[in-house]
């Protein structure tokens, strides 16, 4: 009792504390302290406010409370049983100077290490309950830098450490440790909400039961975890011989919970379910039933095996992915979970649809065989490869494999309508030498590739890559193209270089569907290139193309050479173009990549509101101080073959200079003779320069329009202070006189929100156009925020009371705004003759209105017109009522109308015009329409087409070429044939297709009322390149009626009965006739020889002579060949004539003398 009483006194407890501190200080040779000591005899000890420093004075441990309750009697059984232990409000600090140095507590370990080994049985320790509260733990390797925003194993900082443990047995053979609760936070953001587990060893088996790890949004739990270490003999064999078996079921993870180890996962908030079975030994690990389930977004099923993982030389891997499938939603989910911002699926991945993969890999790390199959909704890809990791001391890894696909929808993948399916088989080999770049080879064939609806076959690809240079080529031999390219492509970071040759032979652009414009064409050329540089600014070398040949429809374009050559240093460079057509060079200090930005800066000086130039930070514009001089030679052949909109007849010269340092520029163009926009330009001249603090330009020249009118144009333009002044003068002395002196201006400004406003100012003026004086009133047009506001624009003529008024606003933002256009007595014939549009020649006096507004931000137009004396191709059709609207999507002007002629017959019109693409299509549903409008299209062969047509006919084409299709019944029709000089009338049905007019058994009446039955076909290409075949059978029918002027060698009038054919084109016509002459036939043949027999093209036959292939009855024959006519058409006249006394034939041997 005395001892019990003494131990309860503070003096004794303080004495024991001081003795304990002194003893520990001596043993550990360091500073430590205990604030207070509490002993409850004989089973409780509590230390308060303790600390322990290392020998450098840094803290190792501090704690507010260390409490232990124990059973004193258990010591008699060589056991120390703690009934209750507590550690609270503590900090434990471990550290090393370097990774190889000992811990800072090594001296503590050494101080309590037993000095001698004894055979005495060790004391057994049990802790029935261990409670840890509000703890902190730190570990630092001091010479290692700290990593932020991720777990750093060299600098660990744990806080809020709380745990409840039960250590029933710490004996390795009968371990019984239970973690009832464990929670902590680590500085990296790792949070463990709770860990529960029980560790038991028995009969050399370790079992972990009830394992359950809870993170904020994740759960990992083992259904089974067992280790069998019964067969190891010595501790060193434990890892090698111990076998384990683990089953993970019904677990899930939200990857943001482990972002401390992989920061890229910090935003991944979706739950992924997983399970697996793992068994084996550390050097023989079998993984089965790997399953990842990301809802219906992604699923993985796999298994694997790893042998000798500790020995890389012997490590063997066998793995199999039974199925990995991911949907489009899965891709979106992964992307959005890997980013703070919401992401859209890259279109290229979205087009793949659901993706699945299956494959396997097996082998040693140095040499593994792998197979894989990728299935998508666009097609499948198969790969077979050999992969090696560290196969030797000089190689990090290598890949040798084959990639195969058949009918993969490449076009849909790239969203390219021109591309379709591809099939290929590639062999590829890559090696990564240690401390060097990847090297490799590719050798393969594209079996099939469909581009622009054309299928290419057997495209070979071969190349080597040494880490910086590609040496290889591509080639194919196709019936419609032969192509090859071979060379070196140096992609090194210093100065990229390219040296290659390319050949194109017999490329059929039309058959390859590369161009609809160039039908039946062939292109061949050779390209030789040798240049170096990172950009156009430092390019050195040349690109040369020669032996250029282009053939099409009998036309031929050849160019011996076209070369671009660049040379020089940054301070003085030269870019030259040398060819048969264009030659010239740019010299000086220039930066082609930055010249646009430099020019914007210069232009900003004069038009700051328009240019709105804002110099970018760190925008180190390179200097542009350059001169240029180019000459373009005659392009007639080039423009004709390639149907270019511009034809240059005489050399055109373009010269000038630009210096962005002084902001001086000058451009001059001398254009002696060229054709553009459908008109001829002569003595053209253009100059642009900054002069007298303003940017000034002058344009002048003579312009010949399609209808032959020559107009002299002069235009002076100046720009300064956001105002562009334009003075324009036109003058011609043609019968359709043109004269104008017009001054206008354009001003630019911006509001506080930096939105551009453009104002066009029209000053009062007069314009003489087609001999008509027009007065232009003062007005203003404003463009702002997409709105077009017109303030009373008006132009009036001095004759016919013509007037055009435009007023109002067109707005995409306000549907209530309307732009009104009013027409009064506008002469359509005058307008279309001015425009000189070949296919559209309308006439008449027009009245009406046009209203332009917007619907849902898109333009809408409503047109209501009335045209008196409406004419088409100079043919009066009647009174027209027309309504029209604009299709904003197709930019098509839709038209509906009705024409009423003088007989009150109706023709309904329904069609459209596309001004941008110059397309048109108009349907005529006619009760009666004057067919004379066709004269314009058929005048090369026919004349004076007349008649009243009824039926459905469609007129379509473009502004230069039109055609018709449909069926028309023609009443009182008439048509003249130019080369026969005859005119026939008929009433019957005519059929028309886009390239064909045909009729059958039509009764043709000649001028005398005689009748012939006629059938025929006329083939044409938009009413050009006519070919025809006509069969006729008649009685006393007028077949020929030419004058001496039209055909001096053979002229007169021929009436005949019989049959015949007329066939030919616009150059040659064959007349094959088998006829008997009738009365009124008078023929004159002009010969200078003594007898007609001396002309080889005349042959007389007696009735007894045998018929040849031309003759069918006996009689006298005349055969004539190739007689030229006034129209230029050559006539082959093959006549078999049964001459009767009714016919008169005169042979003129000496026309001058009257013989």
C-alpha cells in the first residue's frame, strides 16, 4: 500500500519523469522532454507534452498525450498486454539527407538495439486497443526537389491521421492485426476516408480478411487475399516461393481520387467498376478476368501472365484483350473527365462510331509477338507485329509489323466527299537507338483507293527514315494516269531540305473526275526540285517543271519549262520565275510570310478605320524592302486550251517596289492588249502609289464590249483619312454613245464598340448610256453591322420616262426593315444590250417593285413586275406578269409568270436564275408562243424560223450557252435553210432534247406549195457544232435555190421528184439525191474548159450502163464534189438525175464573153 501511495504522489511521479529523461538523454545523446508523467498503480502510464529532437536539434517527435493501460499480471506469463493505448495530437518527423543516408532516427534504433544475442524467450506484446488521433507524419529526403500538385515520395506530409487498431498478436507465425479504422490526408490531395482490414497468419499462410479501402468517391475491396509461404526454407526465399491468390470484386473507382499519383485525372468524376483475379508467385503472376465497366460507354475484358518480372533479361509476358469497346459517349466522357472545360468529341473520332479492339501479345521483353484488330463503323484495321524492349545495349525498342485494312471508309473519316474507301497493306519497321532518334522503313501498297468516284489500284509506297531524312517514293500505273515521285525529304530541325523528282504522264483529268471542264484531255509533265529552308523567307533552291504537255479535243498546249528559283541571304534575296509565258523576279530584303501584315500596317496610315491594324505583342515583323518586275507574254494558246477568263495578246508588264520601313510603294501595270470580262482591253494602264500623303491610283484604257463598242475609261482614286475619292469618266463615239463624268466617295469609321461603318456617297451627275441621258441624284448608302441602308438612290432617263428608285434598309437583324426598289418604264432591251449577256436578250417596258428583307437572318426578296411588249431574242411574245423571290440557301432567283400574246393565248413561266454561277432554267407551258426566238440559236444553218408553238419546253444552261428540251406542236411553222437558200413551211410536232432536235414524217411545203415528207435529226452542243441528217421524199419539190453570188460555179433553182438525204455539219454538207427533174428547174454551171466531160466531177451515163452504188434507175448521172458557198460551207452534191425536157441547164464556158 505504501508503494501504491507513493506512486500516486506528484513528487514521486515527477522524480520518476526526471530520472527517465536523464537516462534517455544519456542513452540517446540528444535532447528530449516530458511535460508531465501520470502513473496509476499498477496498470496505467500517461505521458503528456513530450518531444524528441535529433542530434542536429530538429524535431523527430512531439505529442500531447501518450497513454497506455496494461495488465501487470500478464508479465508473469512473459506477455505484455496493453488493454488500451492512445496517441493523440502528435507529429512524427522522419528525414534523410540523401536517399542513401540513414534515417534521422537511426541513432534511436542503435541506442535500444540489444548488445548481445540471448536464448531467452522474447516478450510477447499484445495491444487490445490502439487509438491514434489527430496525428501528423512527415518524411523528407532533403536533397530532393519538391514536386507540386502530385504525390512526392521524397516529401510526404500526412495530416488528420486517425486510426483504431487491435494488435492481438505480433508474432510472425500467428499474426493477428485488425485495422478497425484508418483515415488520413496527404499534402498532394490524396484522401483516405477509411481503411478496414484484418491480417492473420496461421500454418504459414497469410490471410487478409474484410479488406475495404474507402476513398472520397471510390471503393476497393478484396473478396479474397491469401499468401502461402509454407515451402520456403530460409527468409531470403520467401518472395521467390510464396504463392498468393487475390480476388477483387464489386469495386469501383473515381479516378480523381488518385489524381495525386496522376494529376491528369483530377477532373475525372465518373465511376468505373472493376474486378479481377490475381494469383501465382512474384515471378509467375497470373491475371484473370480483368473487367472494367464504364457503363455503356466503355468495357474491357482481358487477362494476362507475367513471368520472371524481377529479371528483365528473362521477363516473359502473355496478355490478351478479349474485348475493349468504347462508344462515342465514352469518348466524350473520357475527354470531359480529363479537362476542366467541356469538350466536344474530335470529329474524326466521332465519325468512327463505336470502337472495339481485341488482340494479344506474347514473348520476352526483347522479342514479343503482337496481334491486334480494331473494329469501327467505318471499317476494320488489323496489325501483326514483333516488338522488342531493350533487345540489346544499343537499342531502346523496336517495332516490325504489318498493318492491313480492306474497304476502310477513309472519306467518311476525314469528312472528305471526294475520298471514299481505301484498302492497304503496309510493312513497317522502326528502331529507337539509345540516345538517338527513331529510324525505320515503310514498304507497302494501297490496293484500292477511291478518290472523286474513281478507283485507283496498286499504289506503291516505299521509304526509309534515318531520324531526319526520308528517302522514298510513291508511284502508280493507271490507265488514266502514270505517276511517280522519288527523292529525299530532310525534316531535320536545322535546315529542312527536299530533293525529289516527280513525273506525270497521260493524266486524264476528266476520266479521273478531277475536272469536268477539261473533257478528253491529257496532261504530262516532269518536276525536278532541289531546295532547302524552313519557310518561303529563307528558301534556297529551285522547283522546275518541264516537258509540260496538255492535249484536249484537238487543242494542244506545250511549255518547255517553268521554274521558280530562290537564292541569297536575308539582307539580299531573289525569287525568280522563268517560263515561256511569265518571267520576272522579286529582289531585295523580303519576308513573304509577313508581307501581308506589313502592307496592312502601311495601309493603316490612310484607312485606319477600314484596316483596324493593331500591332501584336512580340510581333517582330521582318523587313520588306523589295522590287519586282514581271512580264506576261501572249496567252492565247494557254487561255484557249484552259478556257481562262483572261487572254493576253501583247506582253503585259508589272513593275514596282515596296519598302515597309519608309512605307513607300508603287505598282505599275502596262497592258497593251488583253481580253477580260468578255471585252477587249487596249492600252490598259494601272498605277498605285502613295503620293502627297495619300494613296493614289489611276486606271485607264480602251474597252471593247461584246457588241463591238469601244469605251475609253479613266478612273482616279485617292485614299486618305478614311476617305476614298473616286472620279470616273467613260467616253465612246459609237452609235450607242457612252459618256460619263461621275465623282463618288467612300468613307470608313468605327463606333465605340469598334464596329466598322461604311458610307458610299453618290454626288449628282449625268450618264449617257446607249444614247440615253441618265441623271443620277445625290444619295447615300450605309453599311453597318450587316445592314444596308439606302437613302433615296435615284436614276432617271431623259427619254421614255424611265426611272429607278432604291430606298430603305436591308437588315439581317431586324425583319421589319425593307429595302424597296421601284422600276418605271425600264427598257429591258436597253439593259440587256448594255450587259451583253449572250444567252439572255430580253426586251420590253418594265414596271414594278422589288422588296428585299430578311427572314431568320437570311435574305428574302419579293418581286412583282409587269412588262409590256415583252420580247425574247428580239421576238415580241406579249404582255408579261412576273413574280419572283430569292432562295437564300441556293442563291437562286425563282420566277413565276404568265405571258399573254395578241391572240389572248397564255404561256406560263416557271424557273430560276442563279446570278452567281450564271445558271438558268426556265419552263414554258404554252398555249401559243412565237417560235421566232429560236433564230438566235440556229442562225448558222437556218433563218427566218417562224410559227406558233404550244406544249412544254424547258430552256436551260448558263449565261453563255443555252439549250432547250421538250415537245412542241408548231402551227404555221417556217424555216429557211441557208446553204440551199430555200424556205419551207409546216404544221406538226417537233421533239427536242438537250443535244438533239428530231421530227418524223413532217409535210414540208416549198414556196410553190409543193409537198415533201421529211424526217430528220439535228445534233448540237448548246446550239453550236451542229450535225444533221435529213431524209426527204417529194414530188416537184424545190430542193435548191441559190444565186450566182451565193455559188458562182453552180446556181439556180432545182425542182425534183424522188428521194434524198442531207447530212453534214457547219463546215461540210453532203446532198445525196435520186430525182427526176420537173418544170421550173433552171441550173447554171460555170466552166472555163471546152467540154463538160473534162471536169472529173461530171459523169454522163447511158441507160444501158450498169448502175453503181449511187444510181437506182437508168438515166443520165451528174456527180459533183466540194462546191464552196458564200457562207463558207463546202457542199458535196451527189445527184442521180433523171433529166427531163422540163429542166433547163446552161453551161457557161466564158461568162465574161457571154458564151
